[in-house]
């Protein structure tokens, strides 16, 4: 009767194990050195420490500097000049006369093709694009951390399941081995129980390896030390999304990455106009004053100069060509991203709906059916109508169903995070 009791207990566990609530570290796994992290705590850590986000934010200083320079009233700085001349003038019958003459001037180059306006437009659009890119990077970090957090959470649930299943299968194998020595079970029953125990042990080892890898990836995103492996704490049960496919498609107009690409295209077009306008020569206007002549007859000079370079040889063909190429590439990248975004959002939406239905079928159809099988198998085993092999089949089905549910939950949260990132839909709490 001991093997019957253990087999029935195994079936009861696999069918009626508790749902996916807050998870504690299972026995036999590597103990984390950090207190358990919730999703919101992990997101807060990533927002402060993620290197990709910090690197993108560091670019603000350069972009703001370019914008400030472009806002200057004149692009070229004025030039001041000072001259002092010493003259030695021969005098008839009285030697040489030494004179000191000086001159001072101020000149300013003026752009004539409206380059200042185009330069300001290009700098402002580039800065606005960088702001959108920072927001997009923040959303990417949130999506990556969310995906890896739920991966860790579901793997912890998987290990909890495999740990308890292994204990039950091991106990069943030991009991069957004792019954075989007593002549109550066959060699086949003993081998089947032993194989199931070893399979459970391998499944646990595989889940532990996957969890270590997932925790390492999460720790990397949070910039934690190698020994500081986070343990996820939370609930993986799907919740209502609160949006439709049309909502997501309409929201694409505010998707940060698409907004950044639009601003990059605007900046590239402004730079093209700037390079084209630079063909027009700058006009340099100068004013000079000075003093010349002998001390008893000093002359005061005031001179006005205007200089214009002749654009005969250098016509800025290289700058215009490069700017035209950049503008075309920016337009292609924006249009491609818009088309891809709509297609990706649609595909991800239907994938998410399919995964949500898969989770619901497992929770509402498969697990209740296995519960009924559990009840029937217990009665059949007690009546002697089925043996240990049939009961192990029921146990295996229940275990596989819970594994499928855990994997489906992990896929669901990965797809949802990717969908919200692609569509630009705001995260909860934003």
C-alpha cells in the first residue's frame, strides 16, 4: 500500500498544486544574496544604472552645445585688428625723423544665404530627436528588464514544481524498490519508477541552469555585482491589457523611435539646405581708423572695406552631396520603420491573443480535466483496475501540463512587453 499512497500523493500534488503567487527560493537552488526584487524595484534600478541609457543621456551636453552655438546672432565671430608702424623719415639738413603711426580695425563676416536659419533648424531638430531617443532607450530598458524579470519569476516557479516532483518520484522509487524485494512489485515497475525519478532530477538540473543564466542576464541589466543575483518576487498571472489593436496602431504616431526618426529626417533636410546655401559667399564688412603723418600735421584716417570671395572653384559639391545622401537615408529609414512597426504590432497582437488563449485553455480546460483524471485514477488504483504504470502516466500528464502553463506564461509576458515597446503604448504607472 505504500507505493499506492505515494503515487496518489504525487498525483494530488501535480494536479492541485497552488497557483502562481509570490514565489520563494526552492530548496537546492543557489541562494541569492539580495533581498527579493519586485518588478517595479527592478525597473527603478535599471532606470538609474543601465549603461545604454546613461550613454544616451550623456549625448545631451553635445547636442545642447550645438543648439546654443546655432542660436548665436551671427555664426562668424567679429575680428579686431591693431597695427603700429614706426617710420624713419629723412629730413633735409637735420637727420631722420621717427614717427609712430597706428591703425585699428573691426570686421564682421555676414552669411547671405539664410544659413543661420537652417543651422538653427537642424540643431533644434537634432536635439529634439535625441530627447525622443532617450525616451525610446528608457522604454527598451523597461521592456528588457520586464522580459527577464518574468523569465526569472517563471523559472523559479518551474524549479519549485520540479523540486517537489523529484521528491515525490524519489520516494515512490524507493517504495517500489522495497515492494519488489518483498515480491509485491515487478522489475518493470521498479525500472519505470527509477526512470521517472531520474527524469525529474534532470528536469530540475536543467531548470536550475536556465535560472542561473536568466538571473545573470537580469543582474547585468541592473548593473549588479556578479555575486548579487536577484530573486524575482511577484505574480505572473496575465492581467487585462486595456487596449485594442486599433488603439495600438493609432498610438504609433507617438512612438518615441518613430518621432526620433522624423526629427532626424527634419534635421537632415535642414542640413541639406544649409550646405546648399553655403555656396553663397559671405560678405565681410570692415571699419578701420588710424593716424598717419608727422606730429605737427597728423592725419586721421577712416576706412570702410567690403570683401566678397568669388565662388569660382570651390562650390561645396562634397558637402551638398553628403547632406543629400544623409537626407535620403533618413527618409528611407523613417518610412521603413513606420511600415515595419505597423506590421510588427499586428503580428505581435495576434501572437499575444493566441498565447492568452493558450494560457486560458491550460487553466480552464486542461487542468480541470487532469483533476478529473486524478480522481478516476485514484479510484481505479484502489480497486486494482490499473497499476503503477498507468498512474505514472497520469502524473506525467499533470506535470507536463504545469510545465506548459509556466512556459506559456513566460511567452505571454515576453510578447506583451515587446508589443508595448513596438507600439509605444505607455507602461502601467507612467
